[in-house]
C-alpha cells in the first residue's frame, strides 16, 4: 500500500509507532521498522543527549530501515536540553523527528537544514494547520480517544480526521484509537494517509516493558481509562489504578484550588517503576480507549502483517463488494 506517508518517510506500510515514555527504546523502534512501519525512539526517556546518541546507535545496529526520534515539548518538571538532543539526532543520522506538545517552530530551521522530516503530533485542527504553516512535513492528528495528552477540546477522530482533511494539504496520519486493519481503512476513508499507534504497540512481544504492563492492557476494556489533570489544563488519558483514583479524589476535593504539587507524587518519575518494574499502582500511566480492542501480545511483524492483510481484505472484499452488488 502506498500513500503520501509511505513515500515521504520511505517506509513499506503506512503505520507509525508514536513516541512513548519508557516504552520507545531501540528494541521496539527497530522491531516496528523491521516490520515495514516507522519505529520511534522516545528522546526524553534518555536522560541526556549522550544517552540518546547511544540509543540511536543501538537502534541502528538492530535495523537498516528508517526510524525516528520523538521530541516532546511538555511542561516537564525540569527543562530538558533540547538543542543537545537535536545534536544527537543530527549526528546519529536520524532523518525523521516526531514533535509533540508545544509548537516546534524554534527548532524547525536546524532540523530542516539537516534534511530531517518533521511530523508534528497535535490534537486540534488549528494546531495541525499551524504546523503546516510553519513548515512541518506531516502531522499526526491525535483524537480524543488517544493515550496520553488528548488536549482540551475533546474532539474524537470521527470528526477530527475529516476536519483535518478539509484544512490540510500536507500528509497526515490518524492517531488515537487505532488498532487493526479496520482502523487503517477507516482512517484512509476519512482522508488520512496512515495511522499512528501507541497503546497497541505496548502490547507487543518486543516492547521492552514489564509483562504486567502488557497484561494490564490485554485485561482492560474501553471503560477502564480515565482523564486526569484537566483542572491543570494538562489532561492525560491513563489506565485506571489506585494512583489514578487518588488523583481524581484530590481533583474532586480541591476543585480549582488544585496545584501540581498536590498530585506530583502520583505522576512524576513513576514511569520506570511501572514500565520496567511492573508496579502497576505506582502512578498514572498513559493508555488509550483502544485497550478495549487489544486481546493479545503479537510480535510487531505479526501485528503489522495482520493489519495490512485485514485492511486489504476490507478494501477488496467488503467495500468493493458493496459496489458490485446488484
Ligand atoms: C505508555 C505511553 C506513553 C506515551 N508517552 C508519550 C510521550 O512521551 N510523548 C508523546 O508524544 N506521546 C506519548 N504517548 C502517546 C503516543 O505516542 C500516541 O500518540 C498515542 O498512544 C496514540 O493513541 P493510542 O494509544 O490510542 O494509539 C504515549 C502513549 C503511551 C501509551
């Protein structure tokens, strides 16, 4: 299948693995890229630019296919050395960067000068349009269904994607709630050029996270995520657990008086405990509604092959069949 995204990124299938804190290590990124998608290393999970340089080199040793690096510009507890991370990306020969969070404008010139394609992930049509205006090569349109930060507008992909298609001329992928061939065909039908998946890729054999995390996703249904941090205008979709119930309790009792310090214990620095040690109640962690569609833990190759086979089957048989009847 060829779309503007496969052509732009030089990949076989229009499937991207979004950057994920403490999940997007070289093992997962290389497995996705080797299976014909685009794997992405999460820049900020590496504590320093030097550590990111090593992770890029590790990934390069595991795949000869294109892969990218995610740079997330979010209100973090400490400010990160973004110029240093970008230096590691350039020197590591990475040609694709996924930006997320704030507007990446100030870093675009240096990325462009070095021949790097920028996919900006955003949750609204106005931000997607802005990304196009400032010169991003593509956008990842992240609907309300998504794991992590869905923004504050709450527009699901059934509306967001066709709206994006109406406004954008650059390629875009559908992100949030994507799991299988049905998602891919639906995304293409709504004007997208491919899909970006997060939660689905966590529940794969190669994702280097604790087995408890994968089992929690398989066990979860579409009813098991919650939105937290909305009063701080930094909404995050997470899997419900003890920490999340505590956060929601504080949000209710403190109302508008809530400050980041009130919940910091349950959100800051919790990812290593959850993802690496499997302490599933250690804090809040991103998970999408799509958990309801995830029932197994395949390899990335099995998952991507299955998505492409199912998508082709839907297009050739189901959809074509509707037209040829009668
Ligand atoms: C565990 C986890 C951690 C994530 N961390 C990040 C991150 O650090 N930066 C980012 O841009 N997106 C992050 N995301 C969001 C994904 O890249 C992707 O946009 C999202 O998962 C898409 O929704 P889906 O899970 O329904 O596929 C994370 C998602 C998950 C599941």
